[in-house]
């Protein structure tokens, strides 16, 4: 089997890594800000390319050899940091700095004080394996168990095994582990290692793309200001809860909540404070609800709450809790009250539109009677059966 020489492999890998770093940095600039780690991975590839270039031009300079190893350790460390940031974990900067400082000190010792190439290989392998192992641990602990995660972690694992094998061979056999040599092992390892580095980058982009999809879907169903459901998200949730209601023959209750005199708040305090009131309203509603309940902002100062498997008595209790909670003093927002319309759905044949209309009528009844109160909607006169 004719394998390309190491210099050709390094050149090809350098060009591909450089291209991938541009792709990652472009993604960093264009992806939503909630997706972290792309910048670190882009810089990591640049550093790995820089380390390879330093190795290629070092000639007989041991100083350049040492610096090249430090630069590549920075690159591998930033891959770990980027992975941690992607999963929302506090970056392990202590491990990062211990890794490159350890490489600098230990390799310098076995380079100048007590020259030993195989020991240097073993030390480098331990450091690289540790950085990869940390990243693998983070992925397995915090990944979402999707194909993209398993693909990413499998690539990291393969790379870690390759690094471990080279380190073990350096101390247990006479194999030629010099990657700049012309041995078969050196060529195979170098080709596979460079390929796996690029594939790990592809794996990271895969999980980032998955996160992008989830983020965009969430944005399409959430109100950007209050982070509650919007109309589309509420309709999706209602459809699921309605199907469950039909299966289990339970009730649902809806609260239609409107902030009283919200225009006065905007006129007197400004729209910035008005936005704070809307956010506060969403938070106060959420505190009064169970984990199984749902809240949506329907626009302006109007919120709708869906209470699955809940009868009218429980719905009224939650309405009272919301109004009682608003009486507490919160310095960040001016005092305000709400009017609430309560409608209980007892028939699975009633439509969402019908339920919303009944809750809306009850809400306006509460406003006509003086606001800062709740009113109960009239029951449906008869089940709204679908026509054939």
C-alpha cells in the first residue's frame, strides 16, 4: 500500500483545517447567540494549523519544536473549552493552563535536560488524552441523546483511543512513533489523526446544527419578551392537551388575563417600564402555576393560561392566587392589577375558538364590573359537535 509522505498529509490537513475554521467562525457570527463554543473551536483549528506549520518549518530548532507542541495543546484545550461552553458548563481554564504549562515544562526537561523522545511522546499523549476525556465526559453528561451527540462523542472517543495507543506504544515497544518519520505507523497515525480532527469538527458542527434547529423552533413558539408561549405555541400545546382530555375524559380550565390600565403605565412610566411589567406579569403567573400548566402571551397585555385536568374550582383558586401575588410590593415595577376571565371546558367537542370566546367574554365582564377581579364564563349551551 502506497501511503503519502508525512509532509503531503500535513499540507492537506492544514488546508482543510483552515477551511473548517472559516466555516466555524462564520457560524459563530451568524448562529443565534444562545449557541456558544463555535468561536473557541474556530480558534482551536487555527492554533492546530499554526502548530503544524511550526513543526514543518522548525528544521533542527528544538525551541520551535517545543513551541509547536504548546500551540497545539492550546488548540486541543480550546476544543475542550468550546465543548464546555456549548453545553453551558463553566470552562475548565485551570485544566487548560495546567495542560500547556505541563507540556512546556516536561517536554523542555526531556528535550534539553535529559533528552528522551519516547518519554516526550508519552507525556504529550497523556495530556491530549486528558483533554479529550474531559470533553467526552461533558458530552455524555449533558448531551441530549440525539444521533448528533452520539456521532460527536464517538469521534472524540476514537481520537482518544488513537492517542492512547500511540502513548502506550511509546513506552512498551520499539515501534516508530515519530510522526515526522517515514515509517508505516507514522504515516497511518498521522493520516488518521488529521482526518479525525476534521471529523470531530464536523461532529461539533452537527450538534451545533441540532441546537440551531431546536433554538429556531423554540423561537417560533415563544414570545421574545416574556419567554412565554405565543399564539402558535399555545395552539400546539392545546391540541396535545385536548387529545389527552378526550382520551381520559377530564376537564380543562382557561384563564384570560389582562393588565388593567396598561396604557396608563406606558404613558406615565414609558414603554421600557411597560415591558418590565409584562415580564413581571409572566413571572407572577408562572409562580402560581403547576409544572403541567401553560401560559401564553396573546399580544399586548393579554395572557392566556391553560390548566389541563383542572375543574372550575381549581381554576378559580389559581386566579385568586395570581391576584393575591400581585399585591406584593416589587420595587422594579409600579403597582398594577389584572382582570381575569375564567372558562371551564367540560366537553371535548368544544373547540379552542369557542373556549377562547367564552373566556374573553368573562374577561370583559370583569372589566365592566370595575376591574381587579375575575368572572366566570357561561357554560356552553350544548356540545359543539363536528358536522358531517
